[in-house]
C-alpha cells in the first residue's frame, strides 16, 4: 500500500469514527518527530488569549398578571363513535327478522370506517341455527379475501378441534366474529369499532338462537361479557349470557383463540379441556 493509500485509509477511518471536522487553523503533521524536551518556543500563535468578558445572565420575561396562557394542544383521547352512529346500527339490527336480512343490513352499514378498507364483509359461515355458535375477534387476510370467517390457519385449527369432539361447520356449528371487516394489518380492534358492531352481534346471536355460544379469544370475551379480566383467567368458564330477543340466557364458554394457540402451542392442552367441556354440555342438552 502506497503512502497516499495509507493516508486515504486513515481519513476513511477518521470519518467512520465520527472525526469529520478540523478544529485547528493550520494543519498538523502527525508524522513529524516529537519536539525536544524543554520549554517550547513561545510564538504569537501560542500566546494565551485574554479571557473573554463574562456575559450577563439572560433576563427572564415574566408576563404580567392576567395575561392569558399559551394554548396547548389537547391530549389525544380514544375515538368514541357518536351516539347517532350506534343508534343507526341498532336500528338496522333490530329491523332484521332473519339472518339474511341481518347480513344485508351489515353489508349496507357505512358507520364503521373498516368497511372502506376491507375487501369483503365477512358475516358468517357454517350452519345457520346450529346448536353451537362460535364468535371470534375479526377477519384476517384470508378471511377478507374469501369473505368467510375462520378459513386461514386459525380456521383450520378450529375445524380440527371441533371435529375432535364431533362438531363441524357443515352440520352443527355456526361461526362469526365481533367485527365484520378486517382491521388494517390485522391489528387489534378498537373500542369504537367494537361498539359500532356490537348491535349487529347481539342481533346475530338472537336470530341464530344457538344452544351454546363459544367465545373464542380475549376480544370476543371482553366485548360480549363486559369483563376486565384477561382470557387466561376467564378461559374454560361458563357464563349465562342474557341475549336481547331470547327468552332465556344462553350458556357461553370462553376459550383461547386458535391464532393464540398457533403462537403458543403449549396452551393447546387447556383448549382441549375446554372443548371436552363443550362436548359434555352438548351431550347433556341432547338428553333433556
């Protein structure tokens, strides 16, 4: 390596280390031999400059009493849907007398912004009026593309779990979600989005009239039950679910969402116990 290349490499190293500014007025030869011991010659360049005069402390301007304070931007608050939007959703839901009419009402509802970004309205799949109704969180990418709930990897796992206890969507299971449109990026639904969809969800349960509801995942559980506890504390428990439009409460079982089980396979044994409980409940009802 030539001397020029060595100097270029050294400069590159200086830049990489953050040394990219010269602070001396004259260049300094780093390769020159060190000066001999003793007092260095005193030159004009080495003369000590006089200390600068101290600067006066900056004055602080205090506004006189009565001066209005500077307006600060308000703290962002969660977006809450207007009461008229929820009232509109409730009016459309209550006017539906069949599942087909409710699906048409959901498809025509424009109060939820998710409808504008979704490819399809994902209403339900399975057998209408089946004894078991599964309610999940929201459509994912596969569901949004196909237009049916639980058709991706989570849905395939759900189908296998249902089949293990003698259930399937072709004969005795009806499946839907809390939200009918996919949130962008599969993010968690907001409280505002859930509030706008809940009137349709309650009407959906009433018109489907299942004997048992399975709440799949924390979002569906908290939205329907109004409980603050997490799904790890509530899963595997039965609740009596009062549904507007039905004469008696519907038994509701809480369990993990299949997508959670795909991420945390160690929890599958707990969900297996939940589905055995579901099987026992259905078998006991059939004997009545």
